C-alpha cells in the first residue's frame, strides 16, 4: 500500500478528521458552525445602531435581525429539540409573534448588546449540548409535520451549520450594501483598482446579453 500523508485515509485520501464518525467530525461541524457565527457578527463591526437595524432589502432583511434569528434557531434546534432547553427567555417565542417574523428584526426596546449577548450565550449552550449528547442523540422538532418530527441531534446540527452559513452570507451582502465593505477575503483578493477592473469585466460579460429595446419606428 502506498504511503499517505499523516492523518489521511489510505482508502479515500480524505482527512481522518472529516470522516462521518467519531469526535473529530463533531469538531469539524462545530468549527464550521462557529465560522458562520463569527462571520455574521463581524458584519456589525463599526456600524451604528441605526445601520444594524434598518431594513436593507425589500423584504426587510437587516443585520441585527439576523443575529436575533440565528440565536433563536440554534436554541430551538440544538437545545429545545433534544430536551436541553436554556434559561433564556425569548419573548417572541413565548407570545407566538415569531410566526409573524418577530425574530427577524429588533424592536426599538431590544438593545444591540442584549441581542449580541443572547447570540453568544446561545452558541455556548448549544455547543455544550452537542458535546454532551453526541450526534446520534434522538431529537424531536415539535413544529415539524408529525410524520417527520423524529430525527437526531446530528441531523439538526448539519441543518444549523447550513442555516447559519447562509445568513452569514446574507450579512456580508447587507454590509456591502450599507457602506461598501466587502467580506473577510475582500482585501486579500486585490486593491481598489483590482476590484474596479473585476467589476467592469463582470459588467461587460453581462452587457453582452443585455436586451436592447426594439425600435418602435416612431422616430424623433
């Protein structure tokens, strides 16, 4: 058998830490989850309370609302659904207004510090639950259709990694829309001149497919 790099599977060539079993896989999933959490929170850096709250898209998406939403999602899936609820009070869950998207924006009375604190405490609690129970622990999602409510903590963790990463991407786009600041790798890609040239090339490629309005023959 040919030699393989240390820590690499001779069968698949993949890192032992990415195999779908054992504690290393838990570490990988939690690491990716934390990267998403960090990326979302980083999008708030340097913005005032108005800019982190205001709706940026026609559907009302806003930065602090994403923080609030992600905190609640993790507590719902990685704590409540496996019988390890936290001590956090989520008024929008208690009064049912979550079903009217109350978890997607911050009220004037909800402070930025309180929501960020909730977000960070939710992460700590959920990571501890995952490490305590393991990926095979049974889970039950009360708000899912009856026929598929029974699942596992591992399945819900994968779901949370995907959802948090998706919202971190949303946050990058929102931040760029607010003040032009790009994502984490923006400056590594190039300077302002590189980006201007890059965007111009993207625009030129799009322009090649621009539909030119037909001449109605009316003249001037």
